[in-house]
C-alpha cells in the first residue's frame, strides 16, 4: 500500500529561516495597487457589460462561446496549473506544459504564479490559524467572510516568496515566464477581442469579445477562486475531520472546475484528484487524465481507496 504520508505532507520547498511575511513598504503598496486595479477594472467592466446587455439585449452566440472557452482555459490554468501542479506537485510535466500553465493562469489575473503559490502554500501551512493569509475564521461573521474573499489583499503583509516558493525561484523557466505577467494579462484581453472580431466579422464583436471574454470572464473567475477561500471554509460538508474548517461545497464545484471539493483537498493536498468518488465531478482531474493519457504529464498522485477510507476512519 502506498504511504499515506505522500498525501498529507506539504511540498518540501519551505525555507523556515526567514519571516513568513514581509513588511516592505514598496511591496505592500505595489500589492495593494495591483489588487485594487484588477478588482476595480474587472468589476466596472462587468457592470458595464450587464448594463449594455439590459439596454440593447444583444449578445451573439459566438461571444458567449468565446467567453466560456476563455473561462475554462484560464481556470484550468489556475486550478490545475497554479494550484495542483505548482503549489502541490500533484504530478510532473515538461517545460512546455509548465509554460502553458503559467500563461493560462496569469490570464486569470490572480497575481503571478510565484505570488499565487506562496500565498496558497502559506494557507496550507497555517490553515484557519494565525498566519493563514485568508481565513474567514480569524475575524468571524461577515467581516471574516469579506476578509477571506477580498480584504486580505489589502492588509499590510506580503507573503515571503523565499520561504514558500523557494523551489519556483530556482527554476529559470518559471522565473522568466513569471516576470512577463503583465504581457499574459494583456494577451488574455487581446485574444477574446480578436476572436470576437473574427467570428462575428464586426467591430462590435471586438468590443464585446474584450468585455465578455476579457473583463467579465476575469471577474467571474476571481470570485469563483476567492469563494474557495471564503465561502468554502465556512459552508458545506466535511467528511474528513481535518484540523481546519475546510468544506466540500457542491454548489461551487462547477465554477471552480472541481476546486470546491476543498475538504477532500485539505485531507489530501498533493492529490491530483479533488473529487475522490466517481460522483464527485472534478473537471480539473479529468483534464489531468487527458494530459496523462497524451503523455504530457506523468507521476500523477492519486490516493488509493484504502488510503481514503483509512483517513476517513481516522477522522471519525
Ligand atoms: Zn483551504
Ligand atoms: Zn491547495
């Protein structure tokens, strides 16, 4: 039987010699400006798109199609790339797929991969305790929910990358692609605009592609991912009694592409599979399976039925 520890230990990339957060004024200011800009621009864009839709009642099937495809690809970049691969090492892959994951994840505009991974590993190291960058339980109530969803990006702390993402900082490919973050963000707006123009053969198609496939898509992906930090650490079921408040939340499984099987994930952080049973739909894992069958990813970590049941028995 496989060693259960393979699925409960965090990646061996921590460097505990340093403080887990930085209080450098320049970095704090930069993080706040980036967070505010991305939240405001995507929210205002969504408001504008919704208002125009109410007034003109005009959106083509091509624009809807482009937006859905862009959403799925960039959320796969986040859930499969940034989360299961870069944060947890749930499988191995080559430099090409690594690069594609960083580009797709960056287009979701949730910060560069090194930032995302550092924050997320810090969350796993201190889940729902002092040191968790976005737990809803440190404050509680609506205030805690707001903090876990958005407020955490504006506190006066920046996660120390050298503590939590030391391995990424030693990978030249990752560092190089990470530095080009703003190019990938721009590409994520340009692609749907160009496709909108080409598929509808209208100037309006360019504008609607930018608005729906760009800004609205980013807005929706933001709130899907952040809901895992906030809502899914409060509401749902916890079949595994982990040392935290993580839950499985069936309502958020579709928009998070499987990420909302979050109690399962906290029980088995390095598993490529978040939906552990056949009925737990997990688009992220299906995508990993397709890549595995195409021999583009390998050494995919999946806990056996025995290990899952063992953990359940230990939990009860
Ligand atoms: Zn969590
Ligand atoms: Zn995780």
